[in-house]
C-alpha cells in the first residue's frame, strides 16, 4: 500500500476520533432541562457539534475513495484504530481516564489489527 493511502487511512481515523471528541464536548454544553426543542436549538448553534459532524463526514468521503482502491478485508480492520486514538484524545482533551482493563482491550485491538493486516 502506498504512503498516500496510509496517510488517508490515518487521516480518516484521526478525523473520526476527533469528531467523537467534539461531539462529546458539544453535547456537554447542551441544556436538556428546557425540553427537546430548546436542546435542538442549542445543538444547531453549538460549534463543537457542527465541527464534530463535519469530522464524521470527511472520513466517509475518504473511506469511499479508499474502498475503490483497496480490499475491504484489509481496510476495515485498520479503521479499528479509531478505538485506540479516541481514548487517547479523550484523555488529552476531555480529561477522561482509561482503566487498566480498557488498555488491555486496546492492546487486543492492536494485535487484531496487526494479525488481520498480515493475512
């Protein structure tokens, strides 16, 4: 696989992970006490939510392009890197903590990505 494809894979994974972080950050700013319509109005103008949705759309475009060029059996496991990048970003930007058992799961995902990429 060429360097350009690898960069696109990692860009898609990173943007998808960042999108999740932005959606979480934006969701915490919404006051649900006023009802669904008030929450929807707030959400429509919450920049973190808007940017988070965009960060989900761009990886889909990248994904469609990569699906045309690469086998899905190779590409799909690489997208599991989202489960590794997202917790790291959650620690850095949201102040969340990741337990030992979650790190164990992340390590298992890494092994799975490695094994499937060699097959």
